[in-house]
């Protein structure tokens, strides 16, 4: 009697595949402790020194961060448009009206 190895190998491949699938389904997920208080929630999402500040100190801190971001953006915009400036020359007439200076003329 000759035993064929093909069906036995196929059986073990299917058996190992099914075993790994069902063990993954039955795996216990780790328990995560959710924060219960506002202080714990603050420390979870923010720096701990921010949570220890008073309301006015927090406002000052975040205002400083916001001001630094705005200043950086302004400096970036100024560097982009630095060479785009135009000189405007206006000359005032005797009657108080202003007219554009001629090319190359200075006041």
C-alpha cells in the first residue's frame, strides 16, 4: 500500500492556517484604563506643566505660542515679497493736488 504525501501535507497546511486564525480570534486584548477625571484627561493630551497652570497662565502660554506662529508666518511672507516693492513719487502742486513725478525726477 502506497501512502501519498500530497494530501497529508495539504491537511497540515490547512490545519495550521485554521489554528492560527482561531487563536487570533480568541486572543485577549489588553485592558486600557481610561482617565476618569479632568486632570487625568489633561495630562493624557497635554504637557503636565500646562495642566498645573492657572487659567490665566494657560491663556498667556497659548497666546505666546500663537504669537510665535503668527510672527513666523509674517516673516516668511515678508521674505517672499521682499523684492516686489515699488517706489512712488508724488509731487505736491501749489493748489494742494498731488501729481506723479516724472521718470528719474526726485523731490
